[in-house]
C-alpha cells in the first residue's frame, strides 16, 4: 500500500512540474495586454502595454513573494500546448525571437513585426525566468500587421 501511495505522489508531483515551476503565484492572477484586442489589424511598429492583476512586477533576479516579470511568447504554440514547455519550466524561458524577456520589470514594449499574422501571449516568470505555479499567462492574441 505504501508503494502505491508513494508512486501516486511521485506521479502527481511530476505532472505538476510539467505545467509550472516551483514559485507559487496567486491562483487568481491574470496577465493581459491592455491596449490591443484579439484580431486587431495594424501597422508596425506595434506597441504592447502589459497588464497584471493579482501580483506585482519585479525585475529578474529579485526574489520577492507575489511578483514576477513579463515575457512575450511570439509566434509559437500557446503556453501549455507547446512541446517545449517542459523545457521552459526546467530551465527557464529562453531569450530568442519567439521568447522576449522584460527582466528589467518593463510593462510595455514596441515591436517591429513584419507584415502578416502574429500570435502574442504574455507569461509571467519568476526571478529565474521560470513560469509560476500555477502559471500566470494571458490569452493568446492574434494580430495582423499590414504593410
């Protein structure tokens, strides 16, 4: 019986790790883009203003309860649906063309995006750039950039 309980506990903790890091979030927290609506059409450059309710913003490297900093997932599968999400949780969100960091605690940015359709999702990361548990993510927005 003890082995069954231990195996179940290990399975549950492993499942949790595939969805979020170890830093707790307020489960009612919400990340969102303040100034754009899903389906918007616009010209580049595109300015995004980040919103966050239920938690605060602190720069990367600052370990303070109830805080994190923003990341944009650009043109990639939504968080929780991508095959690379386990890697994001294990090693932190990388810095590349599809994962844009705002480790200084920034709450807005302007992106030069080429014409076409783009997906944008905000993910809050802890002091090590790891998504919180549970993850604080925005809805995925799709925008179209015209020439």
